[in-house]
C-alpha cells in the first residue's frame, strides 16, 4: 500500500507542476503592460515571453525525465540495490546511511549534468545571461559536492547516531543540532560559504556609498559595510540580498546591480532589504524554519521504526536510511502545504518591505528599480495566479507596483 501511495504522490507532483505550467502559459499577454512602458520595449517584451516559453518546455522535459528515473528506481527496486551497495562497503549503520545518501545524491546530480549544461550554456547563453565558463562550471560542481559531503554528510551522520543512541527521542537532539546549524549559517554563510564561490569586496568610497550611509542613518540601521559580489562571473542577472544576524549582518550587492541601476534606485533596493530587517522578517523566517524542522523531525520519529517504510522501497532489511528516504517521499504533500503557507507569508513580507522603502526613501525610485530589474532579467510580467500561489515567494511586478501606488494614495 505504501509503495503505491509513493508512486501516486510522485506522479501527482509532476501532474500538478505540468498543470500549473500550462495555466501559466495561457495567462501570457502579447500586449505590453502600460505600467512598464519606458523600461520594456516591444522587442524586449517579446523576448521575455520567448524566454518563459523556452524555460517552461525545458522544465517539463527535465521533470518528465526525473519522474521516469524515480519510477524506474521504485519499480525495479533501485533503492534496494543502492542499499545493498552501501551495506557492502560498510557494516556500521552510520557509515551505511552516509554512503547510501551519498550515492543517491552524486548519481542524481551526474545524470542531471547534461540538463544543467544545456540550461547554462544554451538557454541562458541564447538570451544573453550566461557568463559562466566551462572551467567555472566544473569547479562549482566539485565545490558543491565537497560541501554536500562534508556538511550534509556530517549532519546526516550525527542525526543517525542520535537515532541509534536514543531511538524515540532522537528528534529532539536532531532538532537542537539542526537549529544550531541554521542559526550559525544565518550568521556566517556570507563570510564562510560565499567566498568559496565568489569574491566579496567592500563598496568603495564615493557618491553611492554616501547616499547609502545617509539612508541607513535615517532608518536607524547600524551597518558596518556594504559588500559588492562578483555575480557577473556567472550571470548578467542582477540581485541584492541581506545576510546575517545581529552584529554579523551585511548587505551584499551584485556588481551587475550597480552597473544596471542608478544610484537612487540602488538605495531604494537597499532600503527594501533593510525593511525586511526592521520588520523582523529575517527573525520571523528563521523561527518558522526552526518550527518546521522540529515538526518534520517529530513526525519522522513517529514512523521511522515502521518496517513497512523500508519494505515500500524494496529493502529486505529495515533500516534508518531507507525508512528516512521513504518518509521524505510520503512527506511531500505536507511539505507542499507548508511551502504554500511560507510563500503566502513571504509575499506579504515583500509588500511590507516595499512600503517601508517607499516611506523611508522614495516609491518612484523603488518602482523604477523593480521595472529595470524585471526588464534586465526578462521576468514574466503576467503569471497565472495559481502559478504565483504555488511557486512565487515574491509578488509579481505589476502587483507590487499596484500595491505601492495604492499605499501612496492612502498616505
């Protein structure tokens, strides 16, 4: 029964994604929205439509491929085969768990490399986004594997050890460990992990830095420095993000953002990011992640000892690692619902941060920055509401512009 439930869930997820992609394609408008005139021209707008079409077809194809792979693994007892491989390499349960998931992770990534290469060097190249060299692609992949093995493998080994030592209550120790790791990464990700892939340098003295310092002074935001990251080494797309907690907080600007936006627009984007901090969205997101992790681990503790979990994937001998994999497949509907709730809250927070930027800097500057970034990144201006509901953590551009205009009229 569990086997067929897993099959239904895997197929159902693909069908849901395909239906959402289809609905999204129907919502596409050939007419350039008047709200973005002056930032999009007809040619760029048609290019954004084509970009969305190409990515949609690519997503459906790769999704179908991965669906077939998972179904083959289920029906041909491929997970049981990997289990036997792992047991053949070690007889220690902690090592077996790490080897089992390590084989699955690396094998999955290897069979998807052709799709990653095609997306980066064909699709992104075709639309003028790709700046990644083949050598950079390979080194990024190797670094990613190394981090997954060291960090992911280490956490997995520790959680498995907790289970072996405490069984029923392992989820409490696992939750404490995961929570400590999440807080640590929130504080130090930008200083420890990002430098392995990108170079970050303090923003130099000049007009832009002076305007940023004036804005942070007005908003009462203590900031040691603003950093510029060399995002242009991989893509021409522009972005900015806020990282860290407490005294370890920092704002990071992509060099492409500095090149593409005017100074007053960059300051508006930074004010939006500071708005997230001032409205306690960063802390809120961390707390939600901690609670979600705790709930998931608690639920796992209720079912992990059930031998039917391992049997559903064809394993002859019940084990923590196979049971964990089966649980993760069965957990997908709950994960989807939690993701929906998180997206709803995230979109609400974006509106709040937009309003903060409008009140503490300038709504027109933020609107211009969002329009310019959407044009630069060939964003979909008219996504289907259902697609937005399931997939968007940020509101679509036109809705954000409308909300800012309405807030301005109310003020």
